C-alpha cells in the first residue's frame, strides 16, 4: 500500500509517527454550506427558530467538534489547538448559511481534519436546529 501513510507494509492501519517532524505553526481553513429555502434562512437570520439562536449554537458546536476530532476520527493525533474560529454567514443568493472554520496550532502535524470536523459539526447543527421547518436542506 505504497503512499498511504496510515497503513504499515502489511496493510494494517496505524497512527503515523510524527515524532521526527519539526514543530511548526499550522493553519487550516475549511468551508461548508447549508442550502435552504429563503423562508428558512429568514427564520434563522431573524432569530425566530424554535430551538434558539441557530448561528451561535452552530458556532459553539463547530468549536467543540474541532476539539473532539481525535475522538471521532480513529487515526487523528490528539492536538493542542491554539485557535478555532467559525464564521457563519447568511447568503440570500443561494440561499443558505456559509460556514468557514479556521484552526491553528504549533505542532508536528496539521489541523486539516480539525477544520473539516468543525465545519461538519456546525453544518449538522444548523440542519438539526431547523429540520422541523425544512427537511430538504442540503449540506
């Protein structure tokens, strides 16, 4: 299984040894989108969702998701995360919510999976909080 770093020569999964890598500043940015009707988007942006402030809860969920990445993705290294930020923006043209996560650390491995997990968790939270109104949303 040449080129696949998460497999040993026998094809068994293992966590990659990063101990020989230098500690460097790492940053990753990931983006997602929850497409919904204009009516549902208005409900979210006007703060009328029955479950509460959708964007604030989704932002917190994304931060929590980034911090839990190593618990969710089996071969991810547990990392000391220096920063997680999420930007949730209403897009009336598409319509829907754009989610962008930025994750930073100084370490021996990157934070791409943490950024992706943050976006996925935030998008799923948006869906969960308004699915009673619109089940046809697309992430």
